[in-house]
C-alpha cells in the first residue's frame, strides 16, 4: 500500500516538476530498523502559497485534505495533511521555506520502487530532520540509523545542526552528540 502511494505521489510531483523528498518514518525504513509507520511525510521544494494547486494535484491521485480549513491550517503550520480514504494512509506534505530544505532537495537519494525512482532524503538529511524534531521516537530513529550506517558524514550533520540551532532555542549539535554511540 505505502509503495503504491509513494509511486503515485512521486509521479504526480515529477509531472509538475515539483521538487520533493520523502522524510519521516518511510525514510527511516530505508536507512534504519524496520518499524511501524502509519503515514508518509514529504517535504516539497515549494512554499505554502501553492497549497491550492497541490490540493488539486493530490485529488488526481485520490488524496483529499484531512482538515476543513486548508488555507488556515497550511498558513499556520506549513503542512498540508492529506488522507487516502481507500488505504486509510495519511500523507503530510511539508512546504519548505528554509535554505537547508531547498539544498536537501538537491541531495535527494532516488530509490527505485517498482522501477520508478522515488526521491528520499539523504541519510544525513534524515538524521538532521530527526534531531531537529527531537521527539523520543525521533531519537530512537536516529540511533537505529547510526547503528546501521556507521560511515555517515558527521561533519556535514554538525554543520547543518549548528546552522539550524540559530533558528530555535536549542543546541541541536549537543542533542546530536547525546544520541551518538559511545566512541563516535
């Protein structure tokens, strides 16, 4: 179910030349330990002023808004929550506005799913997203990704976490260091 929906989304975005990357639990499945995930999270390389066009595009693949007041919700959160009534899968589309997110699109990792390239966030970008979110589930995801991928680019992650720390009241590099396995 998830793979079919990921392909539909990828084809829809590609047809409109909308940059995107798969993040969240679906990306963790690619880089970390298998775990239960009930949704798909995708960052779009466009800002929220295009929400109405994205809703129309989503409807072409039978995805419908999961909120009543789409405009207000998107303006407040930069997220467009969609729902597939057949599979019951939720899809959260995150509109990007940070330079970091725009650059992450260029580092996308195309993964073939049934012979179609679906663009996933790079390993390092998934770690950055997860450290930034900082919830307990995200910390566990980072631990599993690091365990399975010991040759990650630590300096790249630290560079971007340092930059992102300037926009929040947290030391994201310190948070990352607290997650690292002993001896790293």
